[in-house]
C-alpha cells in the first residue's frame, strides 16, 4: 500500500522487499533510527523486560519474528503481554502467536520521533 510505496521511493525498502531500518528518516522526516538488538538467544522474561523498557521510554519498535522472516510493529506492553500490530491480522499478543516459532521475537529495531 501507501507506506510501502513511500518506503520504496525513499530507498528504505529495496526491490526484493528488504528494509533498511537505518534509512527510515528518508521516508518520514523527524522519525529516526535509534538502535537495534539481537534477542534470539535472550530468555523470554528478559525479552519482555527489554521491549517494555523501550516502550516506556517512548521508542517505536519493529519486532522481527519467525527467525527474522516477518516484521511486526509494537503496539503496547501491558504487564508481560507484548501487543503487536501484525499486517493482515490487526492487534494481538506477540507471544500468543510467535512463541511457536524457534526464537519467538528474535530482533528489535527501535526508533524515535523528534
């Protein structure tokens, strides 16, 4: 849709559909890459705490699941529940859906809006 077209025209997403998160400001002025962390071997409780810390600090997060093959957006963190916005499915709990995959949430990119 519209966001994908915008990301492609700004060079954030290439012709293979791969996204370069560090270029996000090219597409959305004021929105910038702040960091990333590999969570593949991180215990579930530590993963939740890390993502909750980012959320509480006001970062916008992109979570990679399914071995890194699928990206989802963080919606909120309530207690130990990581709520996501998943393309095609709307809002739901990350671990309810993706814990069945090896690694569950394996990576997080986080962004700030200035």
